[in-house]
C-alpha cells in the first residue's frame, strides 16, 4: 500500500483579484516537484471567480478537463460551437484532443462562483475534441457513492478518454464504505468537498486530499453531512 | 540568469501562436514557433536552442521520430510534450524538464517553489 496526504492548507495558491485558486498539484506559478500529479490526475484546482469575471478564450489540447461547479454558474463557450451554462449540481467534460479554444465565465453579475477544475491525462492522443455536460442526480449520491465519470459512454455519468472513474457521495449520517478499485494498476484520490472523513485511518478535513495505490480497496468512514469526491486513475 | 530559448513545434497555427505568446510573456524566455520538421531543423541550426516543445497536432509517432532526429544532431536539447494547458501547465512542464539538468540553475529564477 502506498499513500499520499495533501492537507488543504498545503495547497498552492494564486490570487489574481477576480480569481482566487488553490492548487492541489503544481499549476501556473506554483511549482512543487513533490506535488506534480497523482498518476494520471494532473490538475485539481479549487477556483473562486468573482461575479461576471472568468477565463477568456484560451486553448487546450490532449487533456481531459472536468469542471464541477460547487456554487454559482459558469458560461462555457468553445470553438466547437458549444455554448452552455453549467450550474451548481452539473458536471462538464471537455476532451481537448487535437485542440479546442474555450472560455468559462461566471454567469451571474451578483454572486461569485466556486468550482473544481480537474485535468486528467488522456489514454489516447489527438482524439476528436468533444464536450458534454450532465446534471448530477443528487438522490443517487445520498449516503452512497454515485459514479459521475467513467471510460464508457454506456455507463452512468459522462465519459472520458482514460481508464478513470469519478464518484461523488453525500452522507447524511456517519457511514463506513469500502471503495473497490475498478482497474488493476489504478489508484484513487479522495477529496473532501464538505465535512470530514476518515480514510484508511487518516482523519481528513474539508478540502483535504488523500491518495492511495497498490491496493484493491479504499476504506472510508464518512462523517455526518460530508460530501466526498473520489477520483480513480491509472498510476502509470 | 541566462535566457531560455524555446521552440514550439506544432502545425496548428493558432494553438502554436498562443503558446509562443505565453512563453514570450515570461521574463528571460524567448519562444519561436515552427510548423514543420524542416523549419524546425533550420531554426535549430541558426540559434542556440534549449528546449523543443511539442504542442497540438503532433502524433505520438511523429514525436518519437522527430525527437530521435533532434537528439542525434543536438543531444543537449531538452524535449517536452506540452499537454495543452497553456499557461497553466507550461511553466510547470518547463521547470520539471529543467530539474536535474546540469544547466538548470542558469534558467530558474523566480518560480514560486515550495
């Protein structure tokens, strides 16, 4: 068993005024050689964007980008012709593939937006760029982990070009859960969105991250009123 | 601090131009874009280049083949695959590639390291 613990207050930070970010892994001007990635999980950014502000048109290629608004709404526009609002409770996937330009702005003029930006290295380069978004089924997340991202478009949630799975669980009471890793060679990174949890004996607070690999399962004790994101990815 | 000379190799003009602009926004970094292998080799012979960065539109096979040819002619050049994160990952990728290089201290200046 191998593990890594990332306490919330050890994340990299950036403050651009309109944008305040916390980086679980090296990003932008934050470089930590010991915090570059967790397997194929390369970016986990916790972003706060002021009202009406956002990321102007910029390119991506060969990266799988998952955005999860936690509060507020984002307006997405891209060079594929997609124009969409992703709201709190939604999840967006963009496979950048051969290349795509996009912008993401806080849709609201009277409130800030908070969202997670998660980038996964793909298992195939130069794919056709694509975009999708879903509204998460909160009933399915109640007191259990619900799959929201997977490699297969026939499964629940959105799909991506990687042997990766995302699950979100929202727990009304203290619960013990065992998460079974779906593919040999994968690790899983738990990120506490709300509340606290104990993962493999480690007490985690809000926005703490904990990764484990070379195991078959991850044992989690979710506290009452906790919300947890699990990101399973290949480690090589 | 020595200036870092970086070629961005990509046949996709608008993607390449953005990365070159991001590079040139960095103090002491100089970026040049090339769309093809022949133009890449011309520039490598004309300038003392430190890094060749593969951007969008280059297949894995092309990367491997071109990397071999670059290394044969210019063994000290650092080759980087840029994962389309623009300014988000670019600086990190360059910092990471420079780590462990004998000359890295010449290029590393004021990155926010922890």
